[in-house]
């Protein structure tokens, strides 16, 4: 439950390679909800490929945006001003 977000993302790739779309989506959703942008991008690609429903992609997008709203602050904006490409990027 308190595992690594990048590990969840990587588990998604393991599951997709095994053909387990439902489990792939589960892992990518958890990572996207924790702010992992690459997982959100992968869910978008899965939607484009017809592997997941539009509702799944919309839920992932909403969860990701909620995460960004939670971490948003004036102090973070000031700190990110010098590194525009790093703004609210999760590693």
C-alpha cells in the first residue's frame, strides 16, 4: 500500500507483456493517481489502442489532476520558476 510508484508503473509493463490488460490498468491507475505522468501517458496510449474504455482514461486523468491540485502551492511555483521543465514532475 505504501510501495514505490515507479514499481507499480513497472508492474504495469510486466502485466501488459503477459497480456493482462485489467491488471496493467490497475497498476498504471495507482501510479497515475500518485502523480506518475508516464503511467497516465500509457493509459492514454492504451485507450488509443482500444485496450481500455474512455471512462478508464478519464478516471486516470481526473486522478492525476487531483494529485497535482493537492501538491500545488505558491512555494512550489516559486521553486519551479527556475526549472520550468521540472514543474510538478514526479520522479
